[in-house]
């Protein structure tokens, strides 16, 4: 395409201006009314190019036009799948952010539908009982939007562990077991609350209940889970498992801890990662959500194999 430059006017300029304004870039009203490529339009073009890693300039060339179109897509506007060249754009970035917060790591949130994003889509699809083909049609987008209350308004802080148990199986575990959950400390209670929210979203009949203290826990539950930030003091019959040290083995080690507990019902303390011990603002809500997803997935996997 021929570049769209300062001094030009007409429909093409209007289209560029409309797209830039929709993305939050300011353009003078008189330039928009006249469909004229003036100084404020040129500044908006320059700002867009800088923000998207394009060569600095005030013209709209083919490369910028392609990027501008991609940034105008919203999640669900088009079918996404792994192809060459990769799909790129705002819709991909939104989906990556949502999946990563939900616990399905897309790697870097870069707006590029690559192999890591396809793998995350497949795991999400399997988790919610869909055909795990990595093809994002409307049913996949609708499933993600249904969980907006979990990821909406949040920003993923890097890769998160991938979930390892399907949605239907997790729901079955939560429905078949009465699990008591409580926590010690403000951050641990925050994570516990998020675990309860995720469990309730997984199944309306979830048997995971949140308590304020051990004294409130009834004696007929399947197991007791306590979240702690500091190294727990040894207590007869109570076992512990450390989220940091378990990695992908967290479900297996949690099963071992449950089996090893001499407390009746089994009582396991789950020690949160080291950064959860710093209540100074550095431990973000996104981090809490990620840890909650990891722990709930591990709990469901552990009880499924019990």
C-alpha cells in the first residue's frame, strides 16, 4: 500500500484516525472533522509506532497498518489457531492474559498466537470439558468469558504453572469430598479465599468449605487443609508440604502428606512460596490468584488419585 502521510485527507485518513482514537490516542477534533492528516494525527501515529516496537516515523505504511488492524480486534472477533504467520493482536493478548491468570501458562504475554499459546488453549479446553484441539471458535471464547469474574481487570505477571486435571474431574472431586480450608495470616487468608472462589466456580456443589480457624472445623470432614506463610511448627499427626519445593510434583507430594498424616481427619499444612511472607505490597493479587489455582488443581489431583 502507498503510505498515508501528513497533509493527506479522505476516507483512508478517517479510518486511521478512528482506529487510533479507539485505542486511546488523542487526535484534535478539527482534524477528525475534516478527515485531515494533521500534526496531532502524526503524533498519534508516532506514539503508536513506538508503543508497538515499529520503526519511528509519522507515516502509516503497510507494516503499521497491519499492526493497527490487529490491535483493533477484541477477543472473539475472529477464529484463532496456530498458523504461520502467527495471528497477532489485541485479541490474542487478551486471551493470553486471561488464560495465564486462570492457570494455563501462555509464556510471554506478547499478543502472538504461538506454540505456547496453543498448548495453553488445549489445556484450558480439556479443563472445561471441550474438544482440546487448540482451535479458538466462539465456544472457547465463551468459556473464557464465563470466567471473567476470575481474570477480568487483572494482569498476568509472567508464566504460571499449567493445570493438570480436567474441569469435569475436578468438579467430581470437589463434590465427593468435604474439605476444610483455613489460613494463618492476611496473605494466606487471601489465597484461601481465592481457592474457595475457584472451587465454587468449578462446581455449585463444591464440598470445599472455608473456616476462620481450626476450632470451627467439624470432625467429620474428609481432610483439613491449612495455608501458612511461615515454616510451621511441628505438631503431632500434622504433615506439611511446601509449594515452592514441590514444582510439578505438588499433587503427588500432597497425596503423600495426606497419607502420612496421623491426624483424623488427615490434616496437612500447605506452606506458601517465600514471597508470600512479605506483606509489604510486593505480593500482588495476581500472584495470589496464580498460587490459588496451582493449589486447588493439586488438591483435586491428589484426591482424585487417593
